């Protein structure tokens, strides 16, 4: 089993970071660069930075801001939000992004995944999928920051994106987002079993056990989280220690002796 990653998610709105519930009720939680500096020292494996207004407003991500942020980021950085062209991807990669997260454009123009994967490599392309469960329990994909019902069932969409060449899938439950009540384990398991690329679980983490369950019960290759790190005393290092104790392989910078003392 590959080592499981712990990835804080930074939701970027205008000039600051926000966090909400169910992709709504946004609350300011700080500034981007100071938060990145904190995470540099907290044993995170990667960071995900998403401009939540870009896909709604039709504006491009501020490349200069990404450049400023990346200069302070010493871990791999995934950047997303309204990305709809290879030219944007080139600009963001030149500005310091290590990976690109594509969401809404995957519905309007799924060829962008093929083209990006062939040009930049699959490891650079993260397919982001935001999901709600309908009244029949069917998991449906939503685009444009969770505001548009695409009508697509999640496993069908995930299979298509994997076949087109994405390197991994960032899978977010809108229903669970910000709830801190636990990941949607059934959703994660369905998608992880349907594709042969790593699945990053997102939406709902409120304890280390939730992260352990996402990996051991549902097959997630990584866990992304925001509220747990913004609003509690729990940390990425603590998450890794808990997963290590549960028998999950993680990238270890902490001292294993600390787990005994």
C-alpha cells in the first residue's frame, strides 16, 4: 500500500481564506500566505488551494497571487478554480503550482483532461468531483462550486475522467462538507472501487478516526480536510500519528517514540 497523504484544503475567496458548510455560509478563517507558512511547519504532505469564485464569476485565477503563495509554500501545491484552458494551466505551473485541479470544465469540455494529461503528465492533473446525494440516494455530480446539477452519476463521471488520463480524483461530498460528522464512506468506496487512480477523500472530517475510516474502510489514498484544522486543536501531524498507530503507512517525520511516551 502506498503511503497515505494528509492534505489541508485552502478555500480562497477574494483576498482571504473561508470555510463554510455544504459549500455555503462562508466564514473568514484567515489569510492565505500566513496559513501556508504555518502548514509548512506542520508535516503536511501537500496543500490544495481552490479559488471558489473563479468558476462562478468566470474570472481567471490571479496568477500573480498564486506565484506569491507558491514562493512561501514548501510542499507540493495543487491549484484549482475555474480552470478551462491549457494556457491557464501553463501560467499556473509557471507560477509555482505543482498540480492543477479541474472541475467544471470536465463537464463542458472533458477533452481538457486528455490534452492536459498528454502535455503535462497525468501526475499533474487532478480531476475534482463535487457530489450530492439525491432523494433516491444516487450520487450526482455538481459543477460551478456545487451550484449546477450536471445530472451525471459519480462513478460514470469518475471512470470517464480516469480513462481520459487524470492522475487522481479529488472527491468531495457537498452534503458532508463542513459538517465535521465524517466522510461519506459509501461514496468514497464506490468511486475508489470504480477507478484505478488514487482517490482523495474530502468533505466531513471531524476526527482522526474519520480519516482512518476513509482509508481502511473505503479505500481512500489520501485525506483532504479544512474545518478540522481551522476550528479544532487537531493537526496534520496528529492525523499522521493516529493513522500510523492504526497501521496505515504515512510519510513519517514525527518520532515513533513519541507515540509510546
